[in-house]
């Protein structure tokens, strides 16, 4: 029964969109990262991203990370600035031990910008963070 299914609350796992310098292309890029600030590894991390507005919808992007070690982070994708005018969702599912966790992170339209930058946990960078 649905009422018997317990969905635990996700804590200490974040999504950040970071503005960083790309040494290869000599450009300032926006990249999305998943951050594991837990004291345990995350296994079978599945991330599904998409953007939408009232009139537009992006393609869906999927990424799998076999293991995201404790107190670490991993790049999800490069984000072009045109996406910031849309609502951007990151649906994250993972196993911690034998239990599955699931959370949707939402960056509302126009909230990713240089004025919104803040320190990002575990990274020596500034970005826009959703907890």
C-alpha cells in the first residue's frame, strides 16, 4: 500500500550551479554540481534534469554516478545562460546503505545569476545553491 511506503528526508545533499573559469577554452562557464556533504558514500546516484517555462521545455538530460564518496562533489553538466530564464529541475535519486532516497531540486527562473553567488560547501568556489 502507498501509505506504508516511507520516503526518508534527504539531508546534506545539494545541487549548486557554479560560475568558474574554464582553463581549456579560456571562458567563464556555469556548471551544475551535486554535492555529498554526508559522512557516508552515496551509491547509484541518478540525476534527471530539465528546464521549462509556460511556453518552452528543454530536452531531458540523464546522468548516473555509480558512487559519490562522502564529503565530495561531481560535475553534472555545463549550463548555458539561456537556460537561466527557465525553471530548472534536478531530480536526484540515490541509495544510502540499503535505503533509497529521492528529492527534486528547483532553480526558479532568473535565480541563477552573478548577484546570487554564495560560498558552496566542500568547493572552493561560489555558486547558487539549492538545499
